[in-house]
C-alpha cells in the first residue's frame, strides 16, 4: 500500500464486534481456504525457526509475522475490491459510498493499518479469531489495549531493553532472554500443528471431520517483553441459518465474546 497507506486515518468502529463471513460453496473454495490456513501454519513454523536462532534479532521474527498477515489481507482485498482497494475503503470512511464491497474493504484496510501500528505502539494486542462452519468461515480482526492474554507465553528481547543494567545483570538477562525465546519457539511450533488439525485438507478428510474448526491467537509486546498465544475454539453450531453467496460483514458471534472473557483480563477494552 506504500505511501497511500499514510493517508488512512483509521476508524476503530469498523472492526468493533464485527467479522467477515466468507462462503465455502464448493470444493475449490474449500481448497483455497485450506491453502490459506496452511500458509498461516507455515508462517508460525518459520517464526519458530527465527525465534530459536540466536543470530536473528527478535524484532525480525515479529515483523515478518506481521508482514505475512498484512499480505494475506491485501490478497483478499484485491480479490473482491481490485487494485484500488484503499481508495474504496477511504471513500467508505468518508461516507461517499455505503455498499458491501466498500464495507469489506474498509474492514480489511483498517486491520492492515492497525497491524502496522503494532510496530510503534506499545501494548496493542492482535487478537484474531478464525472459525470454520459447514458452508462458510469467519475472520474476526480484533485488537486489545494490552500486550498479552491469560494464557500467553512471554519472551524477552534485549534489543528493546531501555534500562541500564550492570555487567553481571546484563549477562544474566541475555541468557534468560535466549532461554525464553527458545521456549517460545517450541510453543509456536507446537501450536502450528493445532492449525493443521483444525482445518484438514478437503480432499483427504470426510466432511464431518472438517465442517467445524476454529482457532484464536494473540500476539503483542510491552517494552522488551513479547507475547504469543494460540488455542482451539469450538464454533457455535447454531450461529448461521442462512446461506450466503458473497463475503459480507456480520456481527461477532458468541465465540468472540467467550474468548474475550476467557483470555482478556478485566478492564481491557477491545477495539
């Protein structure tokens, strides 16, 4: 999005308690969804490799993860809104248009903009929720004004430390930081497997095995401390009663409220 992105001002209300529901009408759509989810799993495994490498700055692993998410959103935007998707989103933000494509573009562009802000804004947690239903899937792009969840794994980045430590304390801190990064790498690698299990290949699984699946993940930082989390989520079988033919915004479901209550501490407000 380059220089054009700088003109986007952001509007948190676009994301608030909303999700994108995308239909899965046939085998090709299911294969594309599976491919995208396997790309997410592959991305976590690459992040694990970087976290475990003492010669790679932690920030590089963090930024590459964000870049992959933003690139995924941009591919979706081009698919339904074309190359001028940001202008579509900005026209919607200005009130110049109010249609399905404009609202979707505004939702995803807002998500990209806020993901980009995470590199500079402390204590902003990216908290997405992805759920598979028999005939569709939903993506909740969520952010919270905190840096971790009740189940997050935390790890340290010496490059982000602002305190002055003595020589002895510096050596200890660096050793403990390396250990925390290796632990986080192991956790990230293990949770990549959860994604593969929740969203099996449509050509190698029965429909009953794959018609429901879900994950919630979270990542953020506060100063020199980073956090990561991913776990399974059981979709609400009664959430949708009508089929759809095109992607559209929907209200966040009970699964979103449940994960907020279970994973976010009191007083933390979702954007």
